[in-house]
C-alpha cells in the first residue's frame, strides 16, 4: 500500500483558466445536467405510475434512465464545483469512487442496451413467443444481470488500476478520473495488466455491439415484410432511437479507451469524454420520448 499513498490527490484538467470561461462552463454543464436530470426523472416517474407502460420495453427503459442518472451524476457535479471554486483537486479516495461508479454505470448501461435490442428482436421477429420469452421473471433476471455485470466489471478494473504505482505526477488530463488517463501516470509494469483487461472488455463490448447490429438487421428485414405502413412506422420509431443511442455511446467510448494516447491532445480528450459521458444520458430521454406516443401520453 506504500506505493499507493505516494499520491494523496489528483489534479483534474480544467476547461479553462479564464474566470469568465470557468463560469460559462459551470452554466453550460448545469443546464446539461438539469436537462438530463429532468428528462430521466420524468421517464422513471411516468413508467412507474402509468400501468399501460408496465411492459418489458418500458421496464428496461426505466432501468436505463436510472443508470443514466447515476452515470451523469458521477462526473458533472464535481466538474461544476471545480469550475465554480476554481480548484482542480480531487482526493485519492474520491478518484477511486469516481472510477468505480462511472465504470459501473457505463458497463451496466451498455449491457442493458444489448438486452433492449434482444427485447425488440423478440417483439418484432417472434411476436407469438414474446410473452413467453419476455415474462416478468426473465425481465427481472436480465436487468439484474446487467447491474451485476457492471459491478463485477467495475470492481475488476478499479482494483487493478489503483494497484498501480503512480509516480508520473498527479495531473489527470481529463475533467474526471478516467482510466486511460490514469494509466499515463503509471510507472510500473502492472499497468499492462489493466491495458490487457481494457482490450478484453473492449472485445466483449464489440461482441455486444455486433449482437445489437445483427438483431437490428433481422428486425429491419422483418419490418420490410410488414404490409401495414402503420406497423412499419411504429417498428422503426421504436428501433431507430435505440440504435442511435447505442451508436453514439459505443463509438465515442471506444475511441476514448482504445485510441493511442500519444495521438490525442487534452482538448480532444475533453471533447470525446463529453460525447460519451454527458450526451448519451442527456439524449436518451429526449430520443425515446420524442418518437414514442405512449411516453408522450404518460407525460
């Protein structure tokens, strides 16, 4: 533990050293956070109170909104407080907590998006078996597996990351504690283990992404065979928003965690981090509610 106590705090990357721009950053992030908070809370409340929305699709959507609330609450409030108080420091334990919670919510989020793709596949391609396959017990077990996957994955990555000796300084080139940026501060070979696990996790994520793509290929084939224009429109209106969210989340996160650190600048890292950590939790409720008459009616 002696090598871990050498670093007692980390310094996060600020968006600007100019006070006026710091205030602007605080206001912008506050607006984004309030939009995300309000949108996800409205979806959770609507699904919980409207009996017509007590179906597998909306059950998973409510879980997604809960995960999105947790994900965005891990990073944005600390960044806003840093800009408002003009301080960049975060304690060692705070950094550990931030890494664990963010990786947990992100991993569980992607696992749940995969489950939601399977739910839509069964609903559209195997409608006669839908109630049997997606019964209450199966839905609860699937949602629980997503949460458990997030906990196990996060515990593994966090444990390995903070077993590393940090002697390359304590400046993290990101507005929150991000594993790739922490690995840049490593000065022991243990960081190679975490790099290996990140690559392995990326392959698992790619497998989930390919599963989602294959599911949607089958869904779109089934949709094109639908003779009813109303049925075709309804199917596309529920599937396209989900595919949009998945593509945005996976592409930006993969770029952030797999790109060579030497080929990127701190500003590019900030932009990419905002794209995968801030936009999806904010856009999910907007995308799902805009194209969904049931959600609109419940709200």
